[in-house]
């Protein structure tokens, strides 16, 4: 294998000066902003709390890498854009990374981290999801008046022969079907599932546990369950009615729904013919599917566009104007799609390439932990700045990926961040915010 550290590359000259490149720079990091992750993790105590949930049967007298440090190493690595365990073969020697994890020597190797991931089990996965819920609850200084819980599954394509591998006809691939629960931008649950199940499976049990825990903390808070038509299940809606939980859920169109809404749809078509502009009319009616024991409120959006009629239906037990409920409440669930994209595209939640099932669940939870940390920075330190609504990859690029020379001696560790960094003022501002948080 070529040792790139001992060889140089020569690029075209600049004003008669040779441009030489090699990897002999020494104590330099490309991730100077990792200290922000370290500080928010210290404030939340996330790695420390997670470590107490991970089984560790090693003889503590002979270990070099504690569970807490390996957890931080994996989570910070994901947050910084290193999706593969093999990245840690050299990353473990990064002095900035070492400092963030409170080490002054080599971190855990890729094989050590792989063995660590494969120690995962069901109890640990349940415990970590509970930890995310507690982190969510602790983020409030006072009782909220209303919480909207967004449920949504997504496909996680797999390319090997992992445990519980099945083909899904809807997604036309072999995949897993993880279930996410968000409240606003905050993550509460990330739960890996095989794809040979109903997309709403286990959602009822998770909703029940969430409502119980939240009301234990805030008895009077109004809770609303929101989801697409995949979660329109009579048992789930009936449970919400019985336990005073609001819901606003999509419902798939059928001939009976179309018949009930025929007058409104005809009116939308008529107005479109007259104006040649898109028309959206809203109405409501009572409806009971054959499997339902009683009628529920259905809101219809009778839309007519150039391509023809485009009706949509939702079922809800909320009161209020149909148009407002549809446009302001139901359609807002689309923002959850951005949160899932951050998980999968920015934080590699779909990197489920382990053979064992629980190891893959653990990888999903590690990506979720990276999201919780970055989301906390966004919520607690970036409010009112240009990055207040930035996605994870933007925060990483502008605040974490900063080149730095690192000087270490017996008295201090000094990060000399790049003088050309265009976000120096913002970095200093949010660093002060994080350091001043209690």
C-alpha cells in the first residue's frame, strides 16, 4: 500500500513558485469546530448517560477505551461527516478529535468500534430511545401548552444479506422500514423495523408510551398525533378519542369519500373552467369506514389544477376551520421530511451494513444521537443567527469543518483556527452562548 505521508504531489506552479502537497503537516485538524459538539454533549450529558445503558463485559483493568469515549468517538465522527468505521483508522490520531473526547493518545480503532457496535441488544436500544425522550422533556423550561407528535416511516435500502432482510414491493428494493417520531425539530424516537410489516405497526404502542410519559411530566398539555394515511387505523384513532389525544391524519381516497365530496369537487372544477387558475375549496362531512364503530370528522380539500381533480382527505377530532386545519396544521408535517433527510443524507442513518439486527439498530441510534446534539446547538445557540434554520450539513460545513493547528504541552491545548474562516464572529458568538449555559 502506498504511504502517502512520505510522498509529495506537485500541482501547477503559482507565479513561478512550486506548489507541493503532502501529509506531513503534523498536529493539524480539519475539524476545529468539534469543540462545539463536545460542549453541547457536556451540557446535555448525552454520551455519559448513553454509556450507562451499553453492556460492557470487559475486564475494566485491561481496557484502553471506555464505553463513553467510544460512544463520543462514533457520534462526533458521524456529526463531522465520517460515516464509515474505516475512517477511524486515521481519524483516531487526529489531535482535535482526541481533545474533544478527553484523550491525549490514539482513540479506538475501527475493529474495536466494530466489536463495540455488535454488543448492542434490545434493552439498550429501548433505553437510548427513552433517553432521547428525557432529553426532549428537559429541553423545556416551563410546561408547553401543546405538543404535536409527528410519526413517519421511511425506507432504508440495504445491499447485503443483513438480518431481517426482505423485499418491499412499494419501495421496490430490499430495505428496512425505520419509524421516526419528532416534535418540531426535536427527535423523540428512531426505531428500526423490517419492511415486511404494516407501516403503522408498533406506532400505537409508541404513541401510548409517549403520551403516558409526557403527561406524567405535564398533566395538562394538549397532545396531537399527526401522520399520513398510513397511520389511519381505527384502533389507533379510537385510543386517541378515549385518552383525550388529538389527531389529524391523512385518509386514502375511496369511492365513498369521493361521493361525499362530489358537490364540492364539481364546484372547484366549475371555477377552474371559468378562471383557468388552480382552485382549492375546503369542506367537511361525517364519515365512518366499514371497520369503524362510529363516524368521524373528515376534512376535504377539493383541488382542481391543469392536470385535473386532485382531492385530498384527512380525518381529525380537532375543532376549527377546515382550511386552517388542513393548511396550517396538517401540511406542516411536511417539515418532518426535512428532519428525516437530515438523518439519512447528512448523518448516515441508512448506513445499516452490519449483519446483526441490533448492531444496525445501534447505528441508527448513533446517527440519531448526532442529530440530537446538532439540533440542540441549533435550538440553544443559533437562535436569531443566519443559521437558525440551517440543516445539519450546513452547520457542519460552516461551524465544524474549520482547519486548526493544535499545540499541546503539559499545561494547555491550544487550537489555532484558520484566520481565513469566514464565520469567525458567528463561531465566537455561539461558543460564548454554549459556555454560558447552565
